[in-house]
C-alpha cells in the first residue's frame, strides 16, 4: 500500500540484508520522474510530493482539487470554474508556495498564462489526469530548465498507467455517494504480438450541486487509448488519443453573502454549459547509444458553449453567454538526455507552443434585455523555448547542477469590446444597472497595439551533498517568468480601455533536506524557500458588476515559507504521516496607488498555513483478507478571498472577504480479500460538515452585494474495484 504522502511501505533497494520484520517496517524509495529521469524520491534534490493512483482511488479522490487538497504548499485547483463555465486549462486556480494563479480581467474567458503548470503524460495542459492513474507528482519551485512551459511556481506531473507488453489485464471501478454521485471507470490492457500493446480506458463522473441540485451539477464522459510499440530494445513509440465531454450547470440558487461567512440562497433559475476536449499525441524514445532522443508532439482542441447566470445588486440577474468556437493547442518537444550511468548527467531540449483562440463573451440584464457588454477576441500565441540542465559530481558526495533557458513569446490579441453606457435602473435609486435604449461604444485593439513580444533568460544553480547514504542536503537558486498580454475591459463610466500586462519574474532561493532514520522506519523531508516576485499583476474592479471600472495594479511581492513531510512506520501494520507548510505571501514596496486598491499587505487567495496528518492501520483477518482503516485531518488557516481597497476596508469590508480557518476530518475503511482480485472501500470526507466561503464576487461593501461559493460539505461514498 502507498500512503497518501506518496511513500510505499515495503521492501526497498539494499534491504536484502535486513530481517523480515525490518523489511516490513521500512519505507520504500518511490521512483519518480520529477527531473525527467527515473530517480528515487529521496535522491531528488527538490521539494516534491507524490500521490499514488492506488491511494487516490481508494480514498475517492477523483477530481484534481481533491487530489491536491492535502499536498503541502499547494492551494486552489479547479478545472470547472466557479460560475458554471469551463476552462481550457487544468491549471486553473492552482497556487504553489503563495504564488497566486493568474486570472483574466472581468472573468474573461481569454486564456491566461498560469503560474503553475499541469502535465499529463508529458503533455502540457493535457487531459485525462483523473483516472487510470499510476501516480501524481507535485514539484515546488521554478522548473523551466526541465519542462517546456509555464512551470514558474512549480508543476503537477500526472502519469496514467502505460500499456504493458505481453500482459492481459484490466481494472474496473464503481463509486456511488451522496449528492447523486455516480462514478464509473475501467481499463483494459491487451498485447499485440510480442512488440506491441494497447491500453483503453474510460471514465464517467457525475454529481448534483452541493447547495442546489442543478446549480453546480457536473457530468463528464472521457476516454483514452494508448498504443505502445517496441520493435527493438532501443526504440519505444507510444501513440495516443483522448476525449473529454463536460456539462456544467449554474444558477438555480445563488449564494448571497448576508454577514461574514454567512450565505443566503436566492433563486435565480438554471442554465447549462457544455465544453469538450479532443487530444492526440505521441511519445517517441530512441536510445542512440549513451544518448536518448525523445520527441513528444501533441494537438488539443477545446470548444465551449455556456450560459451563465450572475446575481447582482437588488436581486437583478445578469445573463452571460460564453462561446469559444476555436481554441487549438499545438505543442512539440524534442529532448536529448544522457545515460543515467553517465558521470555527467544532462538533458537539453526545444519546446514549441502554439495556441489559436477565438472567443465571444456577452452579458445582458435579464429583466429588461439590455446589453451590458459584448467582447470578441481573436488571439494567437507562439512560444519557443530552449533549455538545458546538467549535474556533475565534484566528489563522491558533492554534486553541482546548473540549468539555462531562453524563451521567445509572441502574443497578438485582436479584440473588440462593446459596452452599454446607458446604465442606472429606473425606480431603484442608487442601484446601477443597464437600461434601454442601449448607448453602445466599442473599443478595438489590433495590429501593433495588440501585439507583444517577450524574450527571457532564466537559470538554475544547485548544490547537493550526501551526509550519508540516507541523508541529503541541498541548496538552489532558480528563476522563472510569465509573458505578458493585452486585454480590453471596462474603465471609468463603462468606457472600454486597453490594459497592457507586463511580464512577471520570479527568483527562488531554497534549501532542503531529505532523510531516513531508524532502519528506514522514519522519513523526514523539509525545505525552506524565499521568493522575490517582481510584479504581481491584477485588474481591480473599482466599480461594480453592472458598471465595472477596472484599474491595473502591479505590485512586487515576497513569499517566505517552508514545508515538512514526516512518515513513520512504527510497526508492520501501522503508518503515520504528518505534512505541513507555511508561507508568508505579501506585497512589498507599496506605493500610495497600490495601497489605495490593495489595502492589505497579505496577498489574497493564499492560506498561510496548511497541514494534514494521517494514520493507517491494517488488520489481518482469517483467510488472508485485510481490512485497512485510515483517519486523516486536514487544516487550512483563514485567508482573504478577494483584494480589498482602502475605501472598502474603511467600511468594514475585511470581515466579509475572509474565509475562516478549517479543520477537516476524513476517514476510510477498505477490505481486500487474499486474492486481491477486488476490494471494497468506504469513505467520509469532512465528516463534521465544516464549510466556509470558497470564492467571492465582491460587487460592493456598502451596500453589501457579494455572491460566492462554499467549500465542499460532508461527502461519503462506497467504491468497488476489480482487477484481473
């Protein structure tokens, strides 16, 4: 069994001289590919956490946010959006070590470059990362000298199970739970002669909304096929295709804030959104004799057609239409890497990224049909990255690593933004809205004004030292960047304005250690980090939902923190783990203009402290079957869910934008027969049913007009797994 912290408790290399009891109470060094080569996790000199696919399935963690909710240093994570629309990127909302996730102004559906990257089967932004999984790896800190794109704050690398030569095997999972949860998936591996194999897998997930059956309801159907061909021991070719179809719901009952962390349900009707992915890719590895050539091309498309309802002041409802007829992604990566047996280990690569996007986003006031705005965007992004990293042993214990990366990014975002200047609702004094007849004004950005080019060089330098065979210390400095953009939004008086976004830079300093003690019964890993973030950018709405007025704020920031992961195997049937992280993420060098719109030093959206502890115990039953009990507590400190202006702070707004601290309890019980052909598991998450605000849309503090979503309530279910 692999623990939730990512370490399996079983025999590892070098244990052949241990007694049977010592072997059964030792921790295994899980093999990971965090540095694009297979290395034991205790020998990787970076801060990395692992979750096994087996554990995720048994615990009922079937969405990306559930998979990451007990990973130290990580917050956020959702791929369905908070208002019913979808996202073309699984990175949506992920923050690592206090570096906030980027968001487009006004909730735009235009793609924003994320601060953290998600790779699925080595594909940047790939799909299918929630089923038939082997493992999930989370790397903290800039990884640009190893990975193709957008690994500035870190990345999540997800690996699905690969086809196996010469084996017929399969698996099936059926899960039912509250909120009408229905979750089914399966996989089948078939050999094709001696040199090929195919693996086919599929997944169906659906549930009702947690606060209203229709509002927040989800349905996903997806599938994947991977064909592995190995005509020789030096050649491996994988050809793959995947699809994903999603249906999301918004409305039925909006949640309106009436007091700090207190919501009232307001009926607003229900709407539906649909989006779909299609993806094709390949992975080709050729051993050229001491050097391995890897080529990974991929092509992905996304389409969305969604209707969304938003509750505004005075109970008025805004009807939003999001339509994306074209959103195509092409990536190509070519890498050369040395043999793992080489004294100098290295890799170098080229990464090409191309995105062509066309989107339409419009909103009308539901009660009178008056248009609020209409935005049309045609955006092209091209990026080319060249990167290399190498490690060399100076002595038997001391190694030095260095990496370098160059990026050229081209962005052209032609936009037409039309706004209605006739706002103010008759009969409702002081309440903004949109009226008829429409008074429309259009702002267009194209050509040179819509084009940005960025050239960046980033680097990594690291020292690592083996104190002993089981104790490692390391120190590193690394840098990252995010390219900028141009977006047209509403300014003062609802007049459209163009907001240019500059590039963002990050310098990371980290020291860490990885250790095993007491015959490998205790594992203790930790890291301290300091980030110099050169200009966090956000568009602050100083108006409201019906008459927005966006102001761009660029504020330098610092993030100081650390993580610790402890694993203990006190006896052969017990496993104990404690993980914790702390980050002080705050704006620095604030000017009066920044202070007026960002009144707090602390960066919003980032909980300072997260922690979890678990205990697992196996009970051997007559006949060879096993019952495993698992209890877990997950803690998250209070944090702000929106930026707060000085004016709103003076009106007492601080209490309304705060998500309260939470201590969540989870429990699992599973039974596996001696044959291990199947298993039955039951789980309860958040068994005390603690809930707090998860996201907020702040229209105004006085009068109070805030809507939002809440964290998940108590959920429970039963999972049946079969293997053959």
